[in-house]
């Protein structure tokens, strides 16, 4: 496994946080993120940046970008936040089918969007992201 792509909607909340955690845990893997409806060029949400800084992870240099076919083709694993995003990517990029999964796949959980919500909502989402990352790390490290 060399390339992991993390996808959400705007690419400013969930996917940058998941990218930062995965990249820290898997330094030998290229981890990137993008959005289905990306707020292209926008930095990661301030609340997401704050939570990551508290963990010693800097996502301050992140800028949202739109997911592309090339990104999907180059990725070995694509992690999305919910079933709808998975369906969307599979329809838009059929060649990526088979490598698109929810971050919360094994716990059967979707990860809700905290955009424009409270710091507490971001913390709750980060807990779900942590759970998903933990589940995937166990499987990725076996490869």
C-alpha cells in the first residue's frame, strides 16, 4: 500500500483530520485528501486545525481540492465518510470500485459532517475518525 486518499464533501473538516492522523501513523505511505464538492483553495476549518494542533499534528498548510479521476486511479485505498460518498465515487469513477470504503466500514458507522457546528461536534467526529483510523491501521499494517 503506497497511496491512500481520504474523501469527504468540502475537504476542510473530516478528510484533512483523517489525512493528518493517517499520515502520522503511516509515514511510509502517501496520504492525501480531497472533496466531492470541495471548497477549492480553502484552508482546513479552524476547529479542525485546533483539534489537530492539540495532538501535535499541523494541518495548517492544507487547502481543499476537488477529487479527480487521476487521484482515484493512483490510490490503492480510498476512504470516504459515508455510504452516499462511496456510491457517488463508484458511479463517477467505476475503475476505482473495489478500493473505496467507508472510514467507519468495520464498525458500520458513517462519520457526520461537523461543518459550521460546535467544537463539541468536531470532537465527536474526531472520535469517530480515530476509531475508523485505528480499525484501518490494523488491516493496513498486515499488508
